[in-house]
C-alpha cells in the first residue's frame, strides 16, 4: 500500500520501516569518538582546539541548527559542564539532522579557528562520526574503506 506523506508530498509504503532515530548521547559519543579516532591517526592531541571546538559546535547545532557562533562560544566556555538534559537518551534526531549538525558544526569550527575551509582532518572527523553513529564498533579501517574506498595507508597519508 502506498500513502502520500502530507508534510513532504512524497509517496511512501505503509509497511516501510520508520526512520531510525538517535539520541543526543549517541551523537555525543559518535562525534567524540570520531574526533579521537582522527586525532590518533593524525598523531595529534584529541584535546587540540580544532577538535574541541568542532565537538561543541556539532552538539550546539544539533539542538539549534541555526545557532550563531556566539552560542557555540557560550557552550564551549561554560564554567562547568551542563547537566545532561532529561531527554539525553531519548531517540529524537534523524540521521539527516545529525549529518547536518556534524557537517555544519565542522565547517563552522574550521571557519572560526583559522582555517578558511574544512580540511582532510575535518572531513575524517565527519566520516568517522557518521560511521560510528551507525556502527559504534567501527575502526579506522572500516571508516576508510566505506567512506573513501581507499586503504587506511592512503587516507593516513592525507593527514
């Protein structure tokens, strides 16, 4: 049976599986792990500003997609970490929403930390985070072969 989705005007199958939703906690874990994987492979500190700002930007944009850089700065410079929201573990974000927050957050952080555009390290953070979102056990080999169709050695040479 095909139905018309009134919000998008597109046709869908009534028996189609509902879209998978992700929690804020899952996204936080994926972006942190993606940044750590990238830092490890590039032999740089995962505490480097480029990663810290990127994670803050992603998490800020997840809840407020059009948040200005000032809001990212406010979140980043909090005196104490904010308590996790009551709905932190509630699945509520589509993969598209997460992908937009990750891509836009990485781009925003690159722009405001002195890089005119996202570079290969930034792109690896994006690909690693989105891969880890779907497969929390993914490793660098899986990320490189699935996202780049290249060997880990080749991708590592770009870093």
